[in-house]
C-alpha cells in the first residue's frame, strides 16, 4: 500500500470500519477529486482501478463512509447527491446553475459569524451544509 493508502486504512480503522480495497479506493478517488463527483462518476473512476466493483458496492460503501463521518454527502435541488471527503472545516458551496459545477467557498469569517449567531441563541453547531445557486455574470464590454 502507498502512504496515502496507509492513511486511508488508518482513517477507516479509527472510524471502526474494516479496511477493504473498495473503501480505500473510494477514499483515494474522493481525496483526489476537485469536482465533487456523484455516485455514478465515482463508479466510473473506481472501475478504472478495479473492474470488479459494482455500482451497488459504490452506493453501499459511500453510505458506510458517510455514516462513519469520513465522507460528506452534498445534496442540491433536483440533482444527484455529490460526495467529498469530510472537510477539516465547514465551507459553503456555489453551484453554477448552467454548468452544474460545484465550487467550494471556504470562509473563516462566515464560520465565525455562524458560530456567534448559534451561541447567541444557545446552540452548538453540529453540522452545516449550505449552497448558493448562481450564474456567471456576462463579461463586461
């Protein structure tokens, strides 16, 4: 196993999960992804590494990894769920309504404001998922 695979195996063990080739492969694919792939896109990528993996295995594995907190499911209106490695810090997502591209919007300032607002109301933020639907502005002449 490569160093990255060892890190994924350790993350699986720490989450109380059995280390399997499919789980390590899915984590590796998500770690390398910059496009927040959906399950079918992950399936195509994992099949390039291991052609014995089925789509059902991808769905089951994603669900298991999500329950363990290693993977985050991103759901946007009327679109298939997309996935990413659970981020170290919360961030928003901008969804281009024309292309479907998903762009991460990290902002410590927004995270701080959310925390202040939750504290004011006597709450602790457990999880957060927000997205902005947007369209590129026409280029100025």
